[in-house]
């Protein structure tokens, strides 16, 4: 007898939430419950609002903008010495 999963049906372990394809042997276990695909894989059923938002900032890497960007200030020698204590 083959251990073949049924397409479109999913089983979830009650203890840890692990998802498995449906098969008769697992379905007979009391610690397993059948769940719909929407619960098994919620990332497949995101609403338009959940899918993502457009960036409010320019995420481009225009070389002119990068060249004009201010570099961070140098760290003082005393602060760098304190931060690296105990390092090789």
C-alpha cells in the first residue's frame, strides 16, 4: 500500500503546528487535525493591503547621489580603544 498524499488537503500537528500533506495514516492520529490550505499556508492568501507598500524614499543607487552623501564622522581613538577591549 503506497503512502500517497491527497492534493489540496493538509494536516497540522496540534502540539507544534507542523504541516503535512494529507494521508490516511497521519489522519488517524489523535494529535493531528485537518486544516484548509488558507490556514496551512497563509502567505499564499494575502490581501492586497498586506502584500506590500510602495517605498516613500528613493531606493535607487544613482552614483551622483551616492557621491554627494555625507560620510559618517570618524570615531575617536579613545572610544575605538574602549570598544575593542578584549579583541585580538
